[in-house]
C-alpha cells in the first residue's frame, strides 16, 4: 500500500510541472550570498547561535552542499565530506552503513553501542528498542540542512556521547516549484525522486517521493527503497507551524562479511551465506510550532508519533549436529553435554540432510514512540544573552518476536528451510520505555569578545520488560536518573579568529536489547533471541574540547583537541562467531581522544581545496575478558587466558574497527553552469572486531580511494550530473570480524578465521535533474 501511494504521488507531483512548462525565457539567477552558519543549542532551538560563537567544533551543511557532492545518501555525504566521520560497513549495503563519529557508532545494527542522537525537525529518531538509527528511513531528498554538534551535549538527551546530528527538512518556503531527478548506474541501480513545493502568503506545502533500487555489487544482494515525505507549513512574523508525515516501505539485503580466503579465491563479490533480509515499514507524524510573544519571549514545542514495523530473515550455517549419544536426533552442544532439539510441540527432531547444515532466523519488531517537547526562550536586549528552559517526554513501546527454523545450505550457500522450528529459539518480548528530561541553557556575553554557554539536563529513564513466553526470564524493571552539566566559552581574538573550549557530560541508559542479553553464562544470538535480564549500569561520558576557528575571504577552517572518557561503557562481548552470539556487559572505562583539522582554501573564485584530517586514539582503559574462540592466534595454554579461550584485554588496547588516522581531501572547480570535483578518502589500519586484546598481527589494512564527481547546467531548468566512486578500482575493506569458515566451506578453509566487509569496486552513477 505504501509503495502504491508513493508511485501515485510521484506521478501526481511531476505531471503538472511537465504539462505546464512555461515557454518564457528564463530569468537571471539572483546573486547567492555566503550562508550564515547557525548552530542550534537544543533540539528545538529555532534561533541558534552563529557558528563562530559556538563552543565546539560543530559542522554544518546545506541541501546544496549535498547535491553538489552528488551523494547517494545522507550517510554517503557525511562519510565523504564531514570531519571525523567514517564508515565500517558490516552489512555491505549502501543503505545500511555503520557510521562512526570520533570513534562512536550510529548504526542500524543491534549490538553496536550507539553514541549519537539523531533528530529530524526536533523529533528524535533513534529507535526505542536498541537506540539504533535506520538510515534507509530518512527522507534524503527532503533534507534542507544538517548540523553535527560535537561533544557530550546533555541538552540533546540520550546517546549524545559523541554528539548529536540534527536535520531540518524542506518546506514550500524553501522550494517553490518542482524538481525531478532521474538516474542510474552500476550494479543495476536506478532511481527517481520528485519534489514539489508551493507557497502563497503565510502558507506552504511540500511533498517529496523517492524510489531507488539496485542489484548490489555482491551476489544475491538486491535492495529497494521507497519513501514519501509531506509537510504543510504556516509562517508569519511571529508564529510558525509545520505538520509533516513520513512513510517508507523498504526491502534491504545485507549479506555482510565473508572469509578473506573466499574473496581472494572466488572474487570480492562472493558472499558467505544468504539470505539476509530486512524489511522495515515506517509511518511518522510530527507537529512543531513556535510563537514569539515579544522580543524577549519565544515559546516552541512539538508532538510526534513514530511507528517502525520491521521483519528480518537471516540464513546462516548451523552449530547443531547429529547426536553422538542420544539416538538419531539433532543436538546442541551445551556445557553439561548434548541437548536434543525439540519442536514447539515437544517432539525430538530427527537429524537429516534437510536440517543439519543451516539455520534460518526470523524476527519481527514493532516499535511505537509518542513524544512531546517544549521550550521557552527568554532573550535580553543583547541578542547574545538568552535563557532556554525546556522539557521532553517520550513513551516507547516495542514488541519483539523471533524463532529459528532448521534447514540446509544449497551449493551456493543459500539457506533453505525444512519447516522444523526449534522450541528453545522462541522469544516473545514486550517492552516499555519512559524517558523524561528537563533542561536549561544559558547564553551570556559579558563583554564583546566573550560568549559563555552553560547548560544542564536532568534525565530519567524507566524501562519495563515483560516476557510473553512460557517463563519470566526476561521480566525486568530498570530506572536510571542523572543530572548532566556542560559549560563552554568562545573568545574572538580578531573578527576572523575565535578560540573555544567546552566541558560536557552526558549519559546513555542501557537499551531493552542490552538488558535482555546481559548474562555471560547464557549468551544470546542477536538480533534473534534474548535469554535473561541482569542489570547493567548506564554509560556516563565526560568530554573536554578546545580549539580555534578562523575565517577570511580565502581561508577558513578549524582545529580542535577532544578527549571523551566513558565510564561503565557497554559492549557486546561476542564469542567470535558470525551468528553474533554473546552478551552485553559493562567493561569499565574507555576513551576516545584526538585532534581534528578542517580547512578550506579558495585558490580562485572558482577553484577551491578542502582538507579534513583526524588523529583518533580509541582505547580500553580497564582490563576485562572477552570471549573469542575463533581468534586466529588464541592459545588456551597461556596462563593469562581461561580454558574457554577468553582473551585478556589490557588497559591501553585499541578499540576494534577504529583507525588512528582519517583523511579527506577535495579539489573542486565550480562556476554557475559547471562544477567538477576530485576527491580522496583514506584511513589507516584498524583491528578486527573480536581482537580487543590486540594480539592478532594481521589488521584490516588502511587504504586511500579516489572519486570524481560533477554537474553541467546547459539550461536553467536542466542539470546533468554524474559521479565515479573508487575511481582506480582499489581493493579495500572497512570492516573485519572473526568467524569459522571451515564448518561451512569445508576442509579447504581450515584455519581461516578472518572475515572482512569488502569495499565496493569502481562504480558510476549519473542522471538528469529538472527544475521548474
């Protein structure tokens, strides 16, 4: 139904502009002034502060910046153009990236500790069940601007360990007309987007529809995206109101990491096992409004409802095998011996060729979130002096169900079901999550060069878990409360040079996913099964940041030093198997610190050069044990290791998947009708996930890849555009994990434990953009 609605909306939106195309000669384009970058200090802050007076190395971009980069998606733009942002691609799907910022993840995958909060028009979109972010559900075509606010800013609520990403969508006041984009390219990709904006007086409407699909560059990896966004707006001198609706119906295939040896022998497009499908459906409605009662008093707020119903299906090899001592049945190896598998009706499962080589894990998650937000802004005679008082309330509900079906692998390692389901795999869980927050922000400028920003937020999270199965192992009731402060300042040394410093604290309460999978003696298999409900402590992050920002007609940029320390950090302790079996645990203190530099040099009016560099040191500061039975250099006889092959993690060990060095550079030439850019993106090596002990001499190699992009505007209403990624067809990987290849691939792969997520080969995408 959503798909049909989307296609009809695309046609209905595009047809009037095509049918009524004016014949008049185009008018000259108005002169474009340099944009004034404004950073909001709260999720619903409509006024913000100028970037040069913000006490942190914030980054901002506009819809034009995203369009000029010919980005495939928001996450693609961020990973190529924003400092300290990089991708660790566990799924190998362009719509499901694991994005990292300053060593913290913001990802769609359960099991990763989420370290950023994401807001769209003031509505928080981290999912209530696991705080994950589903990039495929974001209406990319509708984005008007973004800002990446760094540091543990407490005002942005849960998960702002590294910062917050806030997006503002377009309205009919931003686009008055029709824009149509058609394109296609490598790997069978093609897509279209249609935008229609209208405004008259105080009223405006906007609608955007997107449809995108591709076969994928790896085997059996097709994906489809369908999104629809609509907004109605009201705006006058004192008041504004926006009511928006977002719909999405997607089908994603992410076949993930594969053994290094398999990719070397058979090609980088090969996969380990399949299928791995995710089918999310989203419906969201968001109302936000503001009113200025006087030059000293503004009131703003919003209400939202968001529902995400997602189904997943994952085909894997199996850990079950024919019983050695219990007859002709299928067994699971347990610590106390064999356990005969039974069906839901209690019958033992007989081992056969149809059920002894694969498992098919299916799950469904129904998440609903009701949210309220409001704030009052009191301003002084000096616009740089103001006080913001606000609060938020969020009720999240989730129902989770999962089960495992036995099956067999085909010759190409596809999992085919036998119809026999395993009783012990059935999980039925209901959760409720209540989040309340009150905050205050003060901006104060006692003298002209100095701006001070102080804030505090009191957060309370209450999580209720109810096991809907035959027992109550998952039942739980958890409460977390904390007051988080921050204070920062900027000093203008000259009109073009500003110094800044900031200290901030933020917290992340454990998610329902983490709380229902936290028993080291009874690990679970994410995202398909939970087993027990021991308590976890909330994560508390303290960040110190200082730096300089400069701006002149030809030079602009910033340099910043940051140090973020996590107390009671929560990690998923994996057993190293690709089934992601393991448990969540507090592992003590971790730290991410570094230096980031970003600069832009305008060589001529048309030619510019941009450079981003980050040195990032991510370490464990407390020792702990991590299970890693598939670690390539494990040594059970080592006295420092336990008999079950647990690895000893010492203080100072590097956090896996986080490189020390990140670099991005772009040389761009742009005139009114033509633009072309040549870019490079690179990083140093990083450790495999599962090598928290840093004892594997092999690491995920570093790399540098290049890209070329450009556009040509022969007519005011017509733009041709294109992009070549991985221009020199470099072989690289952004993700690595340990697993066992031999059990699925045979004896030829004995001793092959390293799996990687290979980067995509050279690819081209191009198209046309029409604007009326």
